C-alpha cells in the first residue's frame, strides 16, 4: 500500500503557522522564519527539500490553499504562482465545490467535499507507486493523524518561538511514535517518526 507521510515546518513551541493569516502574511505573522532553511540554506538541506517535493500526490486543507473563506473567489489559484512546486495532483479539502485548477508544471488542484477518506483514496489512486503527502495545515494533519492515515511524520523544527497561531497536535490525544532519524543543520533540526498503528 502507498506510504503516506507529512513534512511540516514547525516552531519549537509547536506552531505550523503564526497568528493573523492573510494575503499579505500567508503563513501568519512571523511564521516565514519556519522555512528559512529551505531558501537560505537549501544546499545543506537538499535531501529534505527533495523529499518534500518528491511525492506522487498531495493533500492539503483549504486554509493552506488560500485565504478565501466561504464561497470561492474564482480568481484565486493558490499562493504559489502559475507553476506551484508540487508537479503532481493536489487534493484540497473543502466544504464548497470547485472545478479542478490545472497549473503549469503538472500540478492540478482537485477540490474534495466528501471528507478525508475520500481525499486519501483519490490521492492514493493518483500517486500510483509513489508516496502521498499530507501537506497541511495543522488541523488537516491532526484529522489524518486521528484517523490513523499517516505512516511517517517528518518535523522540520526551526529555533523560533511563535507564541500563537495554528498549533500541531491541538486535537490529537495519543500517538504511538517510533523515532527513525534526526539531523541538525544550521537553521533547522529534521526529525522523522514512524507511526505505529494498532
């Protein structure tokens, strides 16, 4: 069966995004510092960057896709410009139907209105032999963790305190985690856990 992983940039106090997310601050105020390692020290973190962008399909929550709430703003096409970095199908969880959005470079955003199990089934089918990534945000990852649908959790821990925002594990009561690896570079510590499911 297809392996499902989740790669998450996280602060040392457990936040994936800062407070007051907006079009001007897509990650919330101050949270861009969580991802400095990907841009300012890409060479020493190349293996992790390649792993994040090497999946056969992705799943994300609507809040990760954009700031639009309620009915869709039909002009919104995501944060990433005309060629998003995924180069694979992306399944966006939402309560509001939307036609697929095909982007340059092989990324197509599909909008899933019938829950996480449906999104996972579609992502597995699209990924074929490749892995599936649950990309975020925090509440989406928590839902998949609670459902036992993630096999590997890869945390990229930045030495940053955010103090508020979108916190990982906010609705998760218990996990059986097996430490697999850890590696520290100049701007981040990469920690991988395997999830043991009953």
